[in-house]
């Protein structure tokens, strides 16, 4: 670089001499020539410095990537994320059912089902000592759900890396919905995960029943009939007279109520508290059950899912896009979904259900690749749109959802051609996750289980409540209920 600078300066001296030798008597001409040459030299020097800096940075990044591990281990509870990587991550090559390749890195999926808390138990056994694990055994990515997210994004636990430590910025995540960030933000305000999904949800209604009983299957008209819980109850009475249940089970509505609480399940001093909106679910559900306008069937049971078919008298289910597209037997002849017989509205209250968050495990020896996977799978507009169109996911990208919502050519076959994205995008803006806690999954499950006895007439409310309190302190001995 110094040799080139000397050459430029020599050239500028020659130019000045040549100008003087041509008979110029103007000192300003000499000065201008000298200044121009000097500026050119400075500009070339700056360009050289920038080029050198870029080369050095590229070399450093290449060295870092070369020094990283050759095995990328991913912990998950099902094959959803595996299928997303296989279908949408550029350069991913499938090897077999649990293995793939990204460049010269082998990708291994370790799948532990969630049944009986097995998945969390697995994470609890491997994440705390991950940094000391052998290179090929280090967990690099693990996936979590909202119900227990805070357990693994806690700053003190330090098992999920801060995204900022990977070089992921707020600007990178600017198109994501705030609630999806809140779920994985620690007490210090640091983000420790990201999701490609925004699982806002609504009321999925049977169009044929709506036409028969309400006189219209238009979403605007149906929403008016279920716009709040009192109106929802009145419509349940109307449906019952026509021979239909408004929902398949009281458990269909539970998540809607629980997503709209004003306080956490557990107070700061460790006391279990029951929010007014949870109490309202109990009161409203008891009325529906006693009036035989719904049942107490378990979610995912045959009694619950029988309403997916055309010859069963269930008006509505509550759920997100994934329930509509993957759980309602859309590929099965004779189902309402297969006939395009469902519609979607917001319902009495906005809520969300589900979602998967990607976390970088503390101790990963593949931080560069992990960063790229998180950014590609949760922020890339083209990938997000591809996932929305091909997989019918409600993606975590405001711009992509806005584009899809405005696309008159886009419609869901299951929803009779209705475009659900405007409603789902609006719903995602309303989700509030400020009252989540690490105890949510256990409290929700035990409370619903205890209240079933009350709904079925096998216990009083106080007896069912006592059952819940007993179960919750057995599950979480550190908590109190009185």
C-alpha cells in the first residue's frame, strides 16, 4: 500500500511539472493539479484500507466457521422443525429420517416426545453441562413451547444463549410480533429465542350450521353472534334448540380464557392464584354443560374430534391455522374440512395456541451456523412466505402476512376459499404474554382436570378446587395455595 502511495505522489509531481513546462504562468493551476493528485491518493488509500478490512473480516469469518463443529445436534419433540429445515433451508440435504447435511456439517435430530414430560426431562439432563460435552455431542439448537419457555430462557439458568451474543439484532427481528418475543425474553430484557410462527387463533365455525341456524355463514355475521361471552352463551341456547352443540367440549374454550388473564398463575411470593377470567371459564362452562350445549370430552379424544365430520352436531372449535390445516382431517373424504365447510372469525376474545421457538444452546460449537438458521427460518421474507403458502403456517412476519392478506387470489380450501390472514395478523397484534409463568403448563392441566369433576357433577366447586390445590403443591412443592 505504501509503494502505491509513493507512486501516486510521484505521478502528481510529474503532472505538476508538465503543467509548468507547458508554459503556464498560473500558480493556481499548479496548486489545483497538486490538490487533485493528493485527493486521488487519499481516495485510493481509503479504498485500499476498506478493501483490506473487508478481506480481513472475511478471512476471520471463514476461519471462525472452519473452526466450528462438524455435527449440529438439534433437540426437539416431533418432526415439525425437521420438515421445515428440509423443505425451506437453502442447501439442506436430507440423508435419512433423523439426519441431514448442511455443507460439510452433519445435522442430527434427537426427537424425544413430550409425553409424561419426557422432552423437558431430556433437556434438563443435557443442557446444564452442554459446554463440557464432547464436540460431536454438544447440543447446538433446542426447541421449546410457550408453556414452559421461561424455564429455559431464564438468565440464571443460562442454557439458552442471548440472541445478541450470536450477533442477532433488534433490527433483524423487527417484523416479528411482539408477543413471540415476550415469550422468550428473560427478566433482564434479553431475547433468548425466536419463532417462525405466530399462532394467533380464532373460532372455526361450521358454515352449513351457521346458514341454517344464524341465517348466514358470512364471517361478519357469525362474528356478531359470538362477539363476547354473553352473546356466545345466548347463541349456544339458539343452537341447542336446533339440535347443535356450540362446541365439542368445555376444553375448547379454556385457552381463550386463560390467554386473557390479568395476573399470573403464581404471585411473586410463590402463592397460586386463580384469575377472574379463569373463574369465568368455570362459571360459563358449567352453564353450557348443565344445559347439554357442550361436553367435558378431552382434547384430541375421539369424542372431541367427531365434530370434524359432516354428520355430527358441533358448531365450532377454537384454534389456530395449524389446527385447521393439519388436525381437522382435510384429506379425508366425508370431513367438513375436505368439503371446504369451515369458516373463521375472531370469536369472543383474541388468543393464541401453540408455536415453536428456536433456541441456541449455551456451549454450542456451531454459533455461526446456528445464527444463520435462526435468521433464515424466522426472518427471511422469502422463506416466511414459502412456509405460509406451502405449509399453511401463520408465519411470524408482519410484512408477509400483510401481503398475503391483501392477495385476493389467496384463499384456504378448508375455509371455503376464505383468506384467513388479515384476521390472524390482527389477532397476533392483540396477544398479551405479560402474565406467563414457568408454572403455566402444570397449573392449566391440573385445573382443567380438577374442574371436570365439578362439570360432571361428581364434586362441588370447592371440592374440585381442593383437588387442584393438592395436585399443584405435589407437583410444585415450593408453591403455596393459601
